[in-house]
């Protein structure tokens, strides 16, 4: 029996379309839409309601902190994960012996670009390769050494849903004396995260994917004992001890993660984030992860039955919600599926079937059936 029937009703688009694009953009809930309208109402009827807006953003911080078992003062609000990574990178000095950044070939490209940009400051960037679409844990032992200052990894791969064991990787990284930066954009909201138990130093994610929000806002976790050691060069007035002092000659740094904030936070996105995070807490990420694990297994098995090539890990423990199916003309396939009211997301040579808790097994199978037909049509053409 489908366990989220009541919650499914929160998402009007599901009455018209099969929405399986949570690796790119999740379905819009009534709660998030209402939150957006409530912000618009403040503009219409109040003009400026700064304290109320900031209260919404601060509450969203608190809700996100609870989601990952952090403290609110360990959370900064920025615009996107690239900005989060840039802010962290700007706080490091690469002039010493530890001048190495280790990242992976499976990181999202823009995160890798942030690290490559640090070469101008003396950083040496090394990429850990993948092997058959996964990264063996042993590779971290091989690539990280006494010169590594920061190690950057995706919790879950944007390309094929490969999920990594953060706890084991953190142990290796810290034994080598490196910091650990985690891009959780493809995991937060669908995979349970405990930054304390996992011993992560930095973790960044945005709201538009499995977090049920909209683009334009990201949260950055910085372990409190690490935050106090760093002074980012990417900064702004909200990174100050007192933003309202308006002292142009004083560059001080706020306590905790707030020192990594820059300018005025995206207020409307904060409203949306707050509503979306409440939804996730209402359902419970542990329940979501368990359900999506079963749905993911169904997708892999059924795609194989339909003769499609799955490039996601077959091992259940190594895979999140996203199931990547090899389609040479993936962008065309995505467009053709959209004409059939099946919303999925293409990346390079794959179509990603990425359900959330509001999706049913029948929807996943129907999307794979439609994809098999589209793939056959494209091959004939």
C-alpha cells in the first residue's frame, strides 16, 4: 500500500504529470506556493517588513540545522552550492606545504571549477577517478596525503545516484589531516544526514531538488570549531559581527558559520525553504529514504526487464533515488517524454528517473515503459 497518500495530495502537478525529476527540480507543494504568496503579500501590503523577512530566513536555518543534526549557528545562508564552495575556498591559504585540493571526477562540474580556480592562489588540484561509475573507498586512501588541505566529494552523484559512505570517508580524510567538504545537493531531503555522527567539516546543499523548495537559496554547514579558524575573502555585510554598524573600515567576522554569509539573503526563497523543510520534518527523512530505496530497486529491476541499460550502481547500499539509464540522445528523449507528461531529467548520455516520496511504483514503471518506447523510436530514426 502506498504510504504517502495524504502527502501526495499536497502536490497539484501530480494530477496532470508524472514528476520524476527530483534530481533537478522537485514538484511544487501547496505549502511552498502559499509561502511564496505570503512573502508577496508583505511587499504588496507592507512594502518593507525586514524583521519579519529575516525571521523567516532564520527559522529556515533552524529547520535545516535540525534536518542534519547541526546547531543553527553552524549554518550559513547563501545563494547556491557554488557560492558555498567559493566562500570556503576563499578562506584557505595554499602557499604552504598543504596546498592540495583533492576532488573527484563525480563531483558536479561547477564545484570542480571552484577548486580549479584556486590554482591561481597556488593550489594543486587532484581528481580521484571513478571505476565503473563508482569510487572505490580505497581510492581515498591512495589519493589523499600529507599535502591535502581539503577533500571535496559528492554525497550522491548527480549523474547516476552513486551514494558514498560519508563516515568512512571522513575517517580517512581526517587521518590524513585534511578537511572534508560535502556536496549534499543530491542527497539532502532523501537520505538521512547526521553531520555530527558522520564527522563532516563542511556540507552544502540547495533547496530545489529533494528538499522540495525552489532555486536561489543554499545552506552551508560549517563545524563550529572549524569556522572560528577561518576568515573568508568572499564576504559581505551579513558576514560581520554587527551588519548594522555600517562601519566601512572594520572587517571583522561574525561568530560561527555566519561569517561565511555575504549580502542580503534571498527572502522569498527563505519563505519557500521554511515551508519545504516543515514538510520534510512532517514526513521524516528516514521514512523517505527507506521508501525511496525500495522504489530505486524497482526502477533498476524494471528498466532491465524493459531492455534498458542502467548505469547506476546495482548494489542497493551504494545507490540513492536517482536511476540513470543510458540513452545516447538523452536531451531528445527528455523532450519527447515531456510531450507525454512524463517529467524526467537528462544529463549527458543518461535519463535520470528520480522519484520522491510522493511518487508511486506505478508511476516509475509507467515512465520506464514510456522511455523504452522513446528509446526505440530514437534508435529507429
